C-alpha cells in the first residue's frame, strides 16, 4: 500500500507557499542570462526537473521513447504532470516576452503554475518523506512504512523544508535508498524536493536508512519496509493463422488497477493524455513483464482488422507464467484487394514509421515534413522517393504538409522535391511556442491569422500547382470550415483528394464535401490521423484503396486519386452500382433503374447503413447481428447525372481522442454521367459562395501579402472562384 501525507488545508498551504515564492522571484530585478529563466522558486524547479523526463517537449524520431516515460505514469497523475509541465513552460516563455506583454501576462502565468504544481503534489500517490531543518536539529515529519514488491522500484519524494532565516547546505546519505544527489542547499524559508528509489531485490521485512547532516549536526532515521513477492509473465504473440510471430499493442493491469509496463518497451502509446490517459506498449513477437503476485489483466490490440484480446491471468508468487496469445482476424481486407493507408503522419523517423505501421497493420504511410512557427520537422528524412526502409508490404514515403493557418493545410504527396516555403503566413513566423502534446503560446492569442513582414501570406494554390508540376498528388488535409481556400482551389482543378476524418467534425465536413460533389467536382475522400505525439496510433482512421494487382506505391496512389477507396475508423463498407465500384463512372444515354447494393460490417456495433444520392439519404437500414452488420439494396431510377455513395455511422469507437468521430465508414462515390449533363446544384453553389465571403474579406483587410501586386493577384483569383459559384447559384450551369 502506498503512503500519502494528509493534513488539513494541505493543498491550500502548498499553493500559498508556491505563489509567494513565485511572486518574490518574479518581482526582482531582471536576472542575468545564466539565471533560472522560468521565474520559479526552487521547489517548482525541483518538481519540474523530476517530472520533465516523464513528458519531454518536442519528441521526434521514436516519439514514444522521446517523450521520456520515466515513471510510466497514467491516469489523473499523468494529467496533473502534463498540466504542471505546460504551466511551467508557459511561465518560462512569458518571462522572455517583450516587457509590455511580460507585465500583462506574468501574474496569470505565476498563478497558473502555482496551482498546477499544487495539484500535482495533491495527486502524487508516492510515499513521502518530509524533513524540517531546524537551527539545532532536524525533524522528520512523516515516516511511512513502505509496502514494496520485489524487483519493482518504488519512487519516493523527499521534501526538505528550511523555515530558518539562513541558507543551509545539507548532506544526504542513505543505505537501501537510491538518491540522485548527495547534497543540496536550501535557501531561507524555502523548500526543496529530491527523488529517491527503493529497489527491493528481496522479499520479507527490511529497512532503509536516511541520514541528513549540516554544520556538524547529523540525524539518521530508519525506514522500515515489507517486500511482497512478484511473478513474471512471458508472452508470445503469434498470428492465429499460420502461427508466425507478430507485433501487438499490449496493456497489463494488476489487481490494484495499476499499469505494469513490459520490462523492455521501445514503442508505445499514451492514449487521451489530457484526460484519463491509458498506456499501451508495442511488443514484437514476445514480451516480459513483472507484476505483484495475483490477478493480472492482459489486453492486446492490432490495428482495425484484428479481434481484441482481453484475458485475466493468475501470476503465482515467485513463478514465471508463459503464455502464447494468438491474434485472430475478423476481417482480411488485403485478401479482398483492399490496402490501407494513412495520409497524414508526423514526427516519426523511418525505423519508427515502419515499425508502427507493421504494428497497426497499415500498408502505406505518408510522414509529412512540417513547419510550425519557424521550426521544421522531419526535413532530414525527405528523399523525393519511397524510403528505402520500406518492405514489400509496408510503404513509407516522406512528403510534406504545406500550411497557412487561415487558408488551409494540404498534404503534398508523391513529391520529388519539397515545395518552398514549407508554410506561409503566421505559421511560418519564428515565434515562441510550447509543444508538449499540444501547441501552446504564452501570449494566449491563439495562432496568428496572417503573416507579417518577412513571412507573407500566399494562396495555397501556388504550392498545389508546383506539386502537380512534379507529378504529385494534392490532398486537402482537413476539410473543415476553419480553412477557407479549398472551394477556390477546386474551381482551378488543383485538389485531387480531401481528408474528411482528419481533425474534422463530420456534420460540417460532410456538408462541405457533398456540396463540392454537387457542384460537379470529383473529389475522393481520404483519411489520416495527423499523428504527432504518442497519443494515437497510426492508421486508427485510414483509407482503403482497391488494387487489381499487387501493392505498389504508384498503383496505390493512382487508386487514391481515382477514388477507388473508402475511409473508416473501424467498420468496413462496400458499394456497387450496376456492378461499378467506388471511383468508377457509369455512363447513361437514357433513363435507367440502377441496382445499388451496399454492405457494412464492424467489430464494434454501429447504428445504420445508408445510401446517399447527391447528398441526400436515399435509403437507410439499421444494423443487424448485434449492430455489427448491415446490407441494403435499392433500385434507383436515374434520369440525371448523379453521384451515389454508401456510409455507415453511429456507435462508439473503443479508443477516443480530442477529434474522435462516432464509428464511421464512407465509400467514395460511383458517378453517373447522364447524357453528358453536368451536375450543378444551385443550392450547394450558393452555400459555397457564402462560405467564400470571409476569405475575400480576410484577403482584402487582414492578410499580409508580400506586395500590392501579390494581394491584387490573390483577390483576383478568389473572385474568379466566387464568380464560378455565383453562376451556379443563379442556375446558369458550369459553362
């Protein structure tokens, strides 16, 4: 059992002391360059140093290891650590702002940092040892009896408080405790925090000793402990079909509900890091983990096509349990000619990208070079061709995300050379940000909506045209209302595909996508994850592309461009219109009744399967078989040009994030060309015309273009796009 120090008003007292220390520090004269830039008392600096390697900033490469994971925390304590570290970083950056901003923002940053670290201390369930430093003696205020488990190290927080008016240099000695320092200075009326560990190599009763000395005084205390026995689980992961070793994502929880990590964990995830985080570790072929003797629950996952494994095992004291876990499929899309991909991944280096794609059963992964606030990530891995780390069944290509905060983000795929600049406008400005699972700015103004001198705005259209000159594919990265330019780019034929699941809200996104389709544009839907930190697996929402032959990168990209695909975050959906599949065209010279068939199947229950014609639901059926399958047939009379799609939706995915959708899959449309007539819906065109009015206003009144000519060119382009939708809105057709 862990020990937690409790006292009346403890959190309020901690917060008061932290805020007093912050205020005292931050109202001094400006510190020299080598002084602590965070403006924080030593107690906060200590806690920051202890926990900063649990969640490091700007992890790249092997992102999971780069984050740190020093203590393998999860749950409420992880959330408290995340908030405290972010608050400290913002305080640190606030002290570096220009004087006017610093004076305005510093009091709030001090308050938030103090509150965040007080909450962290309140959440900490480690054993605590607190020593009061007197003038002539020391007082040990708390002395827990430690309940430990063999070969599972136990962290302990040692707190040293000096209420006197003089600084004290303390020497620390111990046996049975691992400590990171052997001396520390405690300023007058200050507190310091140190980290210690007990390793507990043997079972039974024992004791550690702690000695604190200063200026000829020395006091030693005995810390009794009891060490309980543990067990070892050695697991093997194999494919149920054939028995070959495989990779899986594992999570082990002991009888007390604590996460027990594998002894070797190179890759992993921390799902929902901002609320109720849960940890998973990837295991390749085998894993070993140690846990207290008793019950342990093992969960194993692998991508979207495998059945989950959730088993409760019994670990015997001092014994090794050996188990083989066979991973079974509920779907095998590759056998049906469908190959999965993720159009939007960040931060991974080539070995990490390959491993995580293998672990999540993902065939094609696009890792995108990214620029944010003047800093560029992953540029060193760009080759302009398929990365050589790829194997026959997992294709890794480093490409580019081109971004303008107001105009939009686009994934530039199949690039031969990077398109410069990587970003334009405010996102290209080299301005301080704090990155730990989210982009935070100490000024709290959000992302800048426009550029400034030296970092001008430019239409995304320019980058699209350069991509097409290289023979690449342009994928709109987030089809959502906050990104304004895409209706104009569609008029000029420069967008090939669009992500409808990637950081979007489905009702808004579907209205935008359907409106573009109703204006006669053929815009296949794609899907990616925009995975940056280890808070979501690659491919947890993905696009499946149908190939007639073996998987190759050119063939997959061509299928993506043609829309021979469907997007999903779990269910598998299929569509046939008179024998044609997604992305194909049916040409009619006269009225005909079309035979439409749609099917959906899912591991988790969904609500309904629908056939959509020109943006309207033409038929709907509830899911059957405990909500895991549905079939729908419809005879539809066609006497005009149409697009016909199928979608299944409703129900909850197992894993959620800040952009989580309900269970959802959407087959790309089959297009019906009726006697060569263009599809041009006035209602949809009027909607898109209104959508573009804020873009014109932004370009005219707010954007920072390089010069007047560039501004005039941009406005002329925007107005040309608006004129197209204005004609359709009036019922004048596309020509």
